[in-house]
C-alpha cells in the first residue's frame, strides 16, 4: 500500500524488484503447497502478489522473466462478494524528505496559479498502518462495508464491519447517501494479547498488527471478527448526496459529530513549516501512540481547491503521505552487477549476502548510478558523509514501505584492507561501446544504440510487450532467440520475418520449439498487428520517458503518426533551445553555489533561449507538445531527441512502412465537448491554463493554441485580444469562463 509508483522506477530498478518478488512468491508457494508450512502471512503474501502484479502492469515485458506470472495472474479467490466502489479508492503519493514536502507544496501552487505568499492550508494527520474500509450509509443506516480491493472493486465485508465498536450502525443528521472511509487497525496491546491467546490455543500468530487487522476483518465468519478487537479511524469519504463541509478539517469535525472516531493528532496547519513541525512532533510520539503509523498524511484543506487539483491515475494531487524513515539492517556486499536497459542506461545492482530487513529477505539492492556509489546524490551533494561503496564492504540496507531496498550506509571500520574504489565501467559490458555520461545526466549510457545487443533486445522485448504490439506467440523469449540468431535486429524485421524466412515455413519449423501450427499462427499474429493503434505504436518505440500513458496522450492529441512526426520536427529548434536553457541553468546553479549567491535561473534560461533565435512556429509547436496532458518538457525533449536521431528515425520509418496506423478514439463520448477543438484565451480566473487544458482533454476535447476554421469553441477571459476578433470573424462559438464551466458541468 505504500510502495513507490512502479512507473516512476527505471526498468532496471523494477526488474531487480520483480525478480526478487518472483523468487519470494515461488518460495512461499512451495512452502505452502509442498511443505504445508507457510512462512508468510496471507496478508504479506497478498502484498507481494499485488506488488508483483503492479510491476507487471507497468512492465508487461517482465511476463517473460517471471516464473510465477501464470499463477499470480488471477486475483486471489475469495469467499467475499465483490462491491464496485461508487468513487474509486485512491492511494497516496509519497514524500520522504522535508524537501519533498516543500516541492509538493510549490507544485500545488504552480498548478493552482497561487503566489508563493498566498494562503494554502493543509490538514496533517497520522497515516495509520492498517487497511482501508469504505462504509456506505443510506438514510443514516449502514448498508455496506467494502475493503479497498484494487481501488475500483472491493470485497463485501459488511457483516464483519458491523462487529467493530468504532463503526456506528446508524447516524443522525447525515446526508442521504454518505460513504465514510477510514482505516481499520489493531492496537499494540490488543495485538499482543491476541497473539498470546493464539500461542496458547495453537491459533495463527500474526507478524504485525496490520496483518492481524487484515486477517481479522477478512474472516468469513463474522463471529471471529467480533472476537478480534478492531478499531476504526474515519478520515475520508466516497459518494455523497450533498457536501459535508467546505474544508477537510470541517469534514473531520462532522465525522466526530456523527459518532466516528477521528485521529486526535489531526491538525490544521497554515504553512508548510507548521506541517513539518507537526510531522516531527508526531514522529516523536510514535512509539507511545499504542498503534502503528508509518507516516503523516497532508491534505489541502480547502475542498474547492481539492476539486480543482483532482487526481492522477491512482493518487490525488491534493494529498501526500510523508513517510517515516525506513527499516535498516547490515550485510555484506558481495558484488556489483551492471544491467543495461532499453535506453542504454547502465544500472549498478548490489549483490548482497541475504539479510532480513523488516521481515523480508533482501539479496539485492539498487545502487542507482556511479555518483551514488561514489557518495554523491543526483545534485552532486555528499551523501553517507561522502563514504563510497566498495565490493567487500559491510553495508546498511533500508526499505521504506515496499520500495526496492537501498544502501543507507557503509561501515568504513569493517572495510577489508584490499577493497578498492569501484571503477564504474566506461564501456558497455554487453557491446563494448563507450558508455557516456552527458552533462546533467546522472546516468551513464551505452552509446551503442541498436548495435548493443542488450539495448536492442530490451527494445524488442518492449516492442512485443502487452501494452505495445502484443504479438501472440512472440514473447520476450522468442524475440531474444530471433535476435541472437540474427533474424530480428529491430522491430521492422518482425514484419519481414515471413518474407525472409517463412518460405514453406520450412526455416521456422526447423527451429527448436516451432511446429507447423505455431509457425503459421505466429505469421498470422504478426499480420494482424500490421494494423496498430497509434498509442501502442508510440509506446512500442521505447523512447525514454515515453510510457504508456504519455503515448496514449500523444496519440489522442496528434491523432495520426504523420501529425506527430511533423510536430516533433517543427518543434525541434525549440527543443534544442530548451536543452540549452537546461544546461545554462545547471551551469548557473554551480556558479551561484561556488560564489555563494542566489542563482538567477529565469534570466539565464531566457538568455540561452534568446541566443538561439527560435522561430515562432517552432516555439508554438513546442508549447503545444509540452502542453499534452501530463507530458512536460523532459518527456517532450526525449521524444524530440528520438525523432532527431538519424538512426532511430530511420528505424521508425522502416517500421511504419509496414503498418497501417489506427487513430485513437476520443476518450469520453458522452461529454458535451468530446471531439471538439477548444482554444483558451485571455486570463482565466477560476483555474490556470494548464488546469483548464487538462480538464478539457479529460473530457475528450482537443485544446489548440490558436483559432482557425477547425476551432469549435473559444473560451475568452478578460483581456482576450486578436484570438477573440478572429473567432468572431470565423463565426466560432465564443464563451466566457463561467459559461464554459457550466457547459462542462463544473460550474
Ligand atoms: S487518505 C484520497 N488518510 O494509506 C485519499 N489515507 O497510501 C486517500 N491511510 O489507501 C487516503 N491513514 O489505506 C488517508 N489519514 C489517512 C490515512 C490513509 C492511512 C492509508 C489508506 C490509503 C493508503 C494510501
């Protein structure tokens, strides 16, 4: 529940974690089925499986390296009925350092268009380490209780929930429909007593209160749940027939008035300094609370701002969990492996003597990059007191939630006399090409491009993965085989397999593992994928930073391959200028640091861009590109680089020559603005431009930068100039911000 979003992991990091989970699940399955001695609690096992599936979802190509994919693929069978949540149950983004919290707040201000000194209050409350539960009341009566499940569908645990003393069966003065959400947990004292009782009676011994709470709530016999002392804190809500209040803190007070328990350490904080002070105060009280918490949750207090901020795919933008520091253990570093990823990144992985950290056996950990090994963070600042990491060292490993283990510290006193500083390879361990590190990039990358077998294979595996081309019968294993035989060097070759090697199917049939049937099925499956959705094509190219969501968004925005290519080409000079500005910013930061002055970032960026004299149409194309929902400059830059790289571009062209690209369908057809082209101009008062655009696109509208014959709606705020005139000339429907909000039902 507290893991890092898999999409924010690099492929190598995710792979390490995935393989680790795969081994653990295999071991647990063996212990369970053959040795009849499960060594993991059900809840822990489920957690491993959930994480495994989440990683698989983000990196479908892992299906080929996972031994347990087929067994884990199906959700755990369960005796509970399923309940779809009327409003999705979300998870939370994580912050680990105070700085992450500052960044969270400044990101919110940027999104909302709030000045640095404008008021922005937060609630801060403990993050309870239990399991979340959604309680549905209709006409004041508890009618349903559901676990979180996968967020969309949970398990019906209504009868069990009724046995929990903190959960009222009836409410007075509640809205007609009210879903109260919160955390079910077990206190330390009750947990100890339960385990002691079970030790005497031969019952199940739970590893921690969270597992005990989960195991107790998910009992098919509600009488067993009744005998387990579960508690409940209310902190959030789902469906409502009318608003409960205007602020988060008032909702909490309403919950109390209705008879729920809310956490006594919930505070309203006016500033981030107050938020952080409360965090540290809760941290100091943590051991004495009598129940487990694993961090502090911050939520924007003003509910109208929460509404404006909305949600990312699984987390609200308006909340974050500030986690407590993780669990630690010492072990021996036996070696360092270098993995080469799809984009050439050389990722060092620590091979550890297996050690238990917070109840989980860890045998490898990410070392991120060469700076990290040398004792520097991504900003060039000293970490671990500057101690480097050497093979043979004793290292301290930590885990925060379910994130992959990291090295926290090195014990210099126990360093073997012969240990030498780790020499990070400057050539690719797979193809021998120079491994180069660009200014501002923390990662060293193999420069071999497609000649590097590691990169080529990773790209191919990615290309055939489930979210990309998903060719039946052509998984990572087969594609690796074809690559090592020299049959397939790049994606385009897949579509030439039949012409080159398929004559009479003889060649393919002669190969191990292929028979008549499978060979012709493969050729048919390949034929089928000559028609491919634009989003899958873009994702399949394996461009750095362009994940599945970005690819879909690009497809929706540009609608055809040609338009995308044209836009990327047109925007190139502006992309180059953006990179120059990034480099100038970096240099300025260094200079400012050494000279002990404030960095003049915006001046320096502006100067770098001005020096390059970017044509206006290139700038417009770039602005359009980075405004694609959720894309942002680093993704756009990497996209632009891929299209500008002659080799890659030629490989794209060779591929696309085999394909018929299918345009995406607009996401929301029943919205009044679906498929419409909208332009915003003038100043908006209730939302920022970015927000207006994101919302319009979510409703299926296309947002353009300038008015043309194709424009359907112009939303003109105060100060609208030439665009409004042009719209009037063209007879384009023009409305103000309020009319627009009324149209999209968000007034
Ligand atoms: S708010 C949309 N508040 O943490 C808001 N969650 O990592 C979603 N949790 O699934 C949740 N204490 O089970 C919230 N005070 C708190 C919480 C809390 C524990 C859990 C909850 C959620 C998970 C997300």
